């Protein structure tokens, strides 16, 4: 019995060694059944997994606004216009005053032209003569003689010239001033008045070595001609004899570019070579 029992145990051990036992198979998970798509071909949304929402990172607050709520308006800081400096204000006031004065003068000139448009006198520089007394020293004594014609073109007014001032100018340097006697021009009349100038004069204490005198002498010697200007200021009164009506005006007349020509460097007398030259009335 013992022997047979041992043999059975040996067989059982042998069979176990020859054919190892197969491990017990575990049940495999089955995929979920396919979902039927919604109408229109879109599938159902994935099922809720049950995970809680992740919190916002530190430093980034969450959006607590409800749907449709408007964010609070931004705060606006109203800034006034920049402050202007005092110099800017003064310059602006000065500019406005200049514009007003210019417009006023223009308006007065326009009204004068509108009323007396064809009655403004006409001025012409007829002659200008320059005499150098000492050719070697021009600063010692130099004289000029000018003749200016005035014509009254009006058929209604006679014109009285109560004040006549003529100034000889070389490149904006005033050489001398002379005054003519008052006179009256009737309708369509013409008259010539003369002016004489001299350097040095009472207003020039010492002109030896003056820049303008040196330039005049250089032009006379090297170019044979020197250009001068005449600036004339007159006070005129327009009158009509048929009724008591007068108009007083101050005229500023400019006769520019009057060339005095010297035939040679040895000549001490030069004369204007352009003949009669029309002058401009700058203001009325």
C-alpha cells in the first residue's frame, strides 16, 4: 500500500512537471458600445470624468463676472491744455496787433484809392548830380543836386503840398535831408522841385574813414557809377472849389536805383544816366 501510494505521488509529480498548469485567464475589458450620433452628424460630448476643476495659478484672479456683465469703466484723467509761457502770450498779442494795424492801413489805403483812385499825384526823379570837390579826399566835401517832378492828374481836385521832405540814401545809410518850399498844383498841373545835399553836414561829425564813404569812393573809381535812393515825405491836401470838402493825406514816395555815372575816374562830376525815372508811392 505504501509502495503504491508512493508511485501515485511520483506520477502526480511527473505529470505536473511535464505539463505545467496554465494560468487562469482574467476577463478583458470590453470597449463601450458605439454612440449614435446626434441629428446633423455631430457625436455626443464625452462623458463627465468627475475630476474637479483645476484652481487658477497664483497671481491670476479668476473671472467672477457673470455672463453678460460689463466690466467696470476705466478711470479717465482729464488733462488741461499745456501752459503757455509768458513770452509766447506776448508774441501772440504783438502779432494780433500787427495784423490789425496792417489790415487797418490796407483798408484806409483802399478807401483812399476808391475815392481818389485817379487823383493820386505822380512823382518822377528827373535828375541827380554828384560833385566831388576834392578828388583825392572825397570825405572833405561832396554835394548832390536832385530834381523831382510832381503831376496832379485829377480833374476835380487841386492839391496843396504843405510839407515836402527829401532824403538822400546810399544802401540804407542816410546821407543828408533837405526841405522844399510848399506849393499848390491845380488840376492837371505839373511842377518840379529841387533838393540839395552835402557831406559832411551838421548831422555828421566825422565821416573820414566811414565804411559807406569808402564804398562810394571805390564804386566811383573802379566802376564809374554809384547808385542812390531818394525818400520823399509829403503832406498833401485835396480840395474842391465847388463845395467845401478837403482830404489830408501823408504820402511816402520812393525813388530807387538812381545811378550817377562818371565818364572817367578823373572826372569829379557825375550825372544820372537813366533820364526821368518813375517813383513809387509806398503809403497814402
